[in-house]
C-alpha cells in the first residue's frame, strides 16, 4: 500500500458483545493501576460516544517485526543480556502509525471533496485513547483475538501494531474473522507469571509488560525472579505462538533496530547516566517510562543474573538516582547473590 500499511479493514461501531466482557474484566481488577482503562466508562465500547457521529472505524495493521528478532530466544536464555520487547527496539510506533493514519485521512478527505454536500469527520487513534482496537480489528476481518488477547492473523501472526480512524463516512464493512486458536494453549503455558488466567483473559497485575512498563511503584516480590532479564515488556506468548511462523519482517524503515537494543548487556544499561538514557532512547517507546523505572527494571534483571564480580560491582556502584524505589530493588538484587 502506498502509505506502508500492511492491511486495512472497516467495521461498524457495534461493540455490544464486548461491553459486558470489558466491564467484567474491570470488575475483577485485572487492569491493576491502569485507571484509564476504567475512567472513560462506556466510551471505550461505544465509539460514537467517544467521537460523535462515528459510523465506521477504519482499522490499519502495520507489521513491526525487525530482522533477526526471533533470535530473541538467545537473549532470553543469556541472563547477562537485557531483553526488550521487540516492538520497542525502534522508533516509537505511536508517532509512526499516527502520521500514516493522518495521511490516509487526508487522502480520504481529498477524494471526499469531490462529493458535494458531505462533511467528512474523522479522528485517528494509536493506542492513545479509550479504543478497543483488537475487538474493532477482529470485526473488520483483520484477524481474531488469541487466547493471549492479542490479535492474530492467519497469514501474518501477531507482530504488528493497530491503528484506527473513527469517521462518519458510511463505508461498506468487512466480514469478521473466525477464530483459529483451536485447542492450542501454548501462550498460556509459557507465560512466565501465568498472567493468562483463562483463555482470552489476562490479569494485567501479573503480566510482565504491565509490571515493567505500566506499574510505577515497586514490583511485587513474588514476580521479581519470574521476570528474569525482561527489562521492558515481554514477548513470550508471541514467541511461542505457532501462528507466528507466518510473521513477516517489517518493511517500515522506522522500525529498524536502533542503538543495538536487541543485544545489550544489563551491566551496560545500568551504567547509563540519565543524559545517556535520554540520548539513546529519544524517540523510543521506552523513553516514556523514565530513567528511574528503567534502572528499577534493570536492577531486577541483575538480581536474576549469574553471580559474578562484575554484576556485584554494578549493583554496588553509585547511581545517579537515589530514589527509595530504586534503592529497594538494588537491595533485593544484591540479596539474590548472597544465597
């Protein structure tokens, strides 16, 4: 496609079937401290209440799998390395997807201008508002919700981002996809913290992506050893999904790996000053968690690393961040090497 999208689908705004599911998930507290998942009420399941006059949702898929990313298993097995979720190895996807969606909207606007009497209204989203992007993409025929709750595509796996355009344009809609997970439960079995508590239900409070990215406070002790060397996100459920054997390498230049983040040592990361953090991760999704949280996560990784003089020295070295949370996690990490 001219704008670089890998798939486009269109659906209506009826998410009634999802509303009860979403409200039950919130009621169980599975959203943890992600208060934004609850505070918008039904706007998440009723697109026209979020953006008045919305009749259709245009969903877009953008593949992000970088070259050699499946070698990430080697990184996970080397506890001296820092594992970063594959989606965060390159430029922040929010910016890339938003720009492409806006350009698509402008193209639609240009063609609509040729039709007298119609006022084209739209708004673009990329994981940035109360939008049920997986449910909408599923209805738009772009794949099905896997048991890990990510969208799966029969021909392209799950290594992709989703974005949406809410619009009042009465476009024809696509047929929803069928579910092809069958009896497979690989994602549930491989989850390090058993966060997939039932098929199609994730307790975010147990999820490593939530713990390392969304949670701003101390990471619960019971999960620290299970996190291993995953310092930003977790890809285990995707790495073990059989449908991802069909995943394709991204054609998007902005998703090329930056600063060697796919193969970097925990000790090196822990030695970064705040200025180095900001320089190396400028324009990255990782930048948003901030320096303290970055060090907190790496401290856990170092606590789970093999006991070596270099690891001990890294944890004992002065750091340029004297927050209580970081001190707590460093103390925990050092204690792991005294057993």
